[in-house]
C-alpha cells in the first residue's frame, strides 16, 4: 500500500516541511 | 472528569483545524454576507470574468504539465481545462492540509502506517466536500481562499462533463448548511469522518474504532452544549455521512470519465494516487 501511495505516505511521514506539491 | 477530557479533545481539534485550514467557516460567512467591507470577492459569472479572474486563481503548474502541447491549451475550449487544473492544484494543497489535521488527531500517528494511508485515501475527498459547504450558498461558491465568488449558474454553463461536477456539491451543501455547524463542530465532524473503521483494506480496525468512539462522544457533547435547541442534531449529522459517500463515488466516476475523454487533461499525481482503485 505504501508503495502505491508514495506521496500520501510522504505527507504522513513528513512532520515539518510540506512536500512540494 | 470524562466530560472534561471530551471538552479538551474538542478544543485540541478546533485549534488544529484553525492552524491547518486557512479559510474558516466564520471567515467565509463574513465574506459571503458582505461583512468584509472593501474586500469583497471578485465575482466570476461568465467566460469574460473567468479570464479576468484567472490572475487571482492559484494556478501553480502541474508537475507534468510542461510537457503537454501548448497549442491545445488555447481557445475557449481550453478554459474549462485550465480552470480544472487550478482546481486540482488547490485540491492537492487541501489534501496536504487535511493530512496535517489528521496527524493532529490524538492517536492517529500511532496507528499502523498502512492504515493511516487507507484512512486518508478514503476519507480525504469526503472531508474536502464537507469543507466546501461553508464556502457555498445557493447562488455560488467561494474559491481561491475566498478571493473569488464563482456563481452556480456559471459552473452549470460549462461544457459537459465539467458542468456536472459541482451541482451535486451545491445540493448537498445547501442542505448541510441548514444544520448551522460552526468551525468547532466542523473540526470534530471531520475527525469522525477520517476515523472511519469500515474503509476497505484496513488491517487493524479496533484501535481506529476506539479513537472514533471517543471523538464521537466529544462531538455529541459539543453539539448539546453548542446547539442546545437543535433537536437530534447529532443524529442528523451522522446521517450526512451516508450521502457523502455517494457524492464521493459519483465524483470519482466523473473524474475517471474525464481522464478517458479529455486527452489534454493531466491528473495531479497526488489526486491520481488517491483515486486509483478507490471505488
């Protein structure tokens, strides 16, 4: 599931800086 | 002491809501009722005002958009597509805001990481649709952080299938707004939606249901205190969750249709991830 949802996963893991959307 | 804990949870979620969601219901209603003085929103009601208003709209380039042939993006036919792309950028940003809000729900980040992904995948569009309601009235909707008011008639006048996208949300929102929730009620309701233990593919349902139960108790108490004269508000609100699932299912099907019919359309990678194998 994590593999198929890399950006969501990244958003969940990233506690501070927002992922560059 | 239990009631005190539930009130503390309510305050915590309200603070997180204020922190992560820039346009609150209070602010949106002030704009919609003309109480913001000189800062009235720019009104988009036809193609001419759409083109004039485009400079206000957050139109960040999509990551893979630069490789698209530019010639096909000119002319009136492309206006809908261009507008749709800026809606996608805003939606992706909103998904990030909802994710931050979800992470602030006590216990959420301790859940299995795969389950966190599943809860967001299935919950985020429902949350975004609920969050549209405060921005809408029967005549139109605020967009672009409240800088623009786009009329419902204009959205209905777009070519198919774009004209079909917003009308179900207006119908839902007008009914939802009758409940007159405020931002502090909304914060709890959004958390309840996110913590739905019946999402497909969840591995460990029990801790999710336990978290949701606590938030539900907090919501029930909040509504009793905040709306003492509104009978059965808690039950009415929970019923909205059924309507919401149908709206999301229809929305996803419409996007899938767009993907097939609009050759120039590129779906934002984050939204693609969420909608893939959703319903």
